C-alpha cells in the first residue's frame, strides 16, 4: 500500500506496516542523498586545499626568485621561475578537473533524486541548494588565472 501522491504521511500505531516500511525507507533514502552530497563537497574541498597549496607555493617561488634576480643576488632565475609557473598551472588544472567532476557528479545526483521523487520512492522535500564549496572553488580558479596571467605577462593586479 503506497501513498497516493508521495506526500509526507503521518505514521502512528494504527498505520499499516507496509506503509510504515515504505515511509521509513523513503526517509533513509532522502538522508543518503544528503550524505552523498556532503561527501562530494568534502571531496571538492580536498581539491581546493591541494590546488590552493600548489597555486600559493608556485606564486611564492616565482616572486621570491624574481626579487632575488632584481636585487642581483642571482644571475639567472629562469628555472625556478618556470618551476613556480608550473606549480600554478598544475593547481589551476587540478581545480578545473575537480570542478568539472563535482558538477557532473552533482547533476547526476540531482537527476537520480528527481527520478526517485517522480516514482514516489523519495519525498525530496529538503532543499538541494547550490554548493558553497563550488562557489569557493570558482573564486579560487579566478584568482589562480589572475596569478598566472600576472606571472607570464608581468601585468595585472599581482604583477
């Protein structure tokens, strides 16, 4: 015996055991979607931490050797500067892949959730908002792109 319109039903002592079982299963499924979503956010946060480290270290190495060359402590700073640029490129690439994976995964999760809602197996009453972690990743991506442009061209806010 399934509810007619997939609305939240009140379960009490007089409820049919099949209805109770379906209701509890639906609630557990809804919570599993939230846990999966939070897990995807944690994965993206790991990508952000690693990318931030690569971009930060790369930019710092680039700037340190550039300054050492400018004050004529070093005669050549090409190799360390290229290494710094490479770290920033790697950080940006890793962030792009992580953002792409996150978006594809979350779209698939939303589709699966919508399908379960249409079939009445999930209430889908809880919110499924845009990921704040994804917004932070996009801001960091912008900062990384600004940094690499400044490093390569010597212009911009970080140049």
